[in-house]
């Protein structure tokens, strides 16, 4: 299965527009027509159209349809600096996201200033203050501990008053009205849990991050699925951890994790990092995956493919997410008064060897 089926439609559309010499303002296919042509769902087509719109290739007008638009770079002033604040950088999915941001900024001759918070609010405070003192022209931010109260509200209000454009990525604080580009985390939790249910699992537990809003949303998708299937005990079969204790979680919570595994046939993990750590934990305790327990992750990180038992997981757009966040910021700099909405990427399931059908 193609991990991002909509990207095939994006490439097809570009070739179609070029081959047919479609000019600015020319009418393009409707959602329904594209569904019929490619034999895919409307959601897949919408994702493709959103990507084409982000790349300035098409424009969608409510009540009128979809039209060709110039693919020229967004017109932005010269000599700009954009601050990028990420929780992490050196591993997992973060290098790909930052690479996507850097690619778009470079195409627009914009200097990128990068700061890493390690998911610590105090480091986010320092990064924001430093970037404001250096007169950045815009900010692309991944929030720190996004599910918890944050002391930087006053700083964000100051940024808003200074009319500095901001785009969040992966998540945003519930009290800000800046746009966000993220994966649909609720859908991710839902599709991996639904997969486990479909292959026969009825005792499905979860491990989720307590302090990041993505953890809450993925938990929400997990719960929505199990409640739909009349499994109300699901919320009792969940362990929560703080991101700051991720490396020690499997040591300090050993007994609780063993008890969770004993009462489960499958585990939904917050992300692939936790899922890979759980694989190691199971190996240490003589628990076979997937024979004794099935495990799913989320994010389709590189490690999910190369670990000892390749992980069933949900896709994350990685570099495309970074590119989209940067394109959105460039549009906000070029037209400060334009309304900017959140954009969510729909994940797709990737089935690998960490899950197994069980007989009922």
C-alpha cells in the first residue's frame, strides 16, 4: 500500500496541468471527478487538493470549483529571518520536519534561526525572548508540554500585538488562535486501534504521553474506537507517562507494565519511540511479539521499519508537514491580514510484523 496515496494524485495533477498547458484561471477537476478517475476516497482527494493549494498550484473557491493558479513563489519581502522553535531535532521524526521547513525558507531566500527546547517550557521562554530581541519576521513553533498550563501566555500575546506571524506545528496550545499544521492525532489513535479490533483483539490497552496534547488526542481516538465497540473498560487499561521520564518509564513502571501486558492481547503506544521501547521490554521479559502480544505505534518513524520486529503504525507526513508549515508562514508574511486556518493531515495504516490476527 502507498503510505500517502494522495501524493500520487498530486504528481498526476502536476503532470496533467503541464501536459495540457492549463493556464491561470482554468477550471480543474472537481473532488467527485478525481475520485472517479483515481478510484480513491473523497478524503484522499481532499488531501491531494490541499497539498496542491499549499503549493500555489490551484485555488478552491466555495460554490465555484477548483481553478489553476500560478505556482510562482509567494511574494515576500527580502532579507527576512524566521525563528523555528522545535522540541527536539537530532532524532525521531524531527530532522525531516525541520528539513521541510528549511527547504521552503531557502526557496524564499529567508534565513532560518533554529532553537531547541527539549520539550521544556523554560527553554521555550528563553527561545521566544531571544528571537523577539533579534527582530525575527515570523515564528514556526512546536509547543512544549502542550497539554499543561503554560506561563508564556503573556509572551504570545506580545507577539500577537507586534503582528509577528506565527504558525504552530504538530500541536498548538488551546488558548492561542495562531494556525497549526499537524497530523490528525485523533484519527491516528482511531485507525491503529480499529486495526487491532478488526484482527480479533478485545483486550486492548494503551500507553500515552500525559503532558503533550498529541497524547490526549491519540488517547481520544483509542477511546472513541473501543467505546464504539462497547468496550467501556478501556480507560482502566491505560498507562500515562511524562515525556521527561520516557527513558526511565520502563524501569520505574516495570510492575505496572507487566500487569498491563498480562491483562492484554494488544497495546496501542503513543508513538513509535514508546512502541520500540516496549518491544525491548517484552524481549527482556520473555514476551513474544506478536505471538503473545500485538503492539502498534504511531508516526511511521524510520526506527519503526528497522527495529527487530517491524512496527504496525500510522503514517506521519514528516517533511511535508514542515514544508506546509513554512508555506503557511510565508503566506502570512506576504498577506498579514489573510485568514489562516489549521491544516490536518490524515494518517494511513501501515501493517507490519508487530500485530497478529487472533482466533475467536
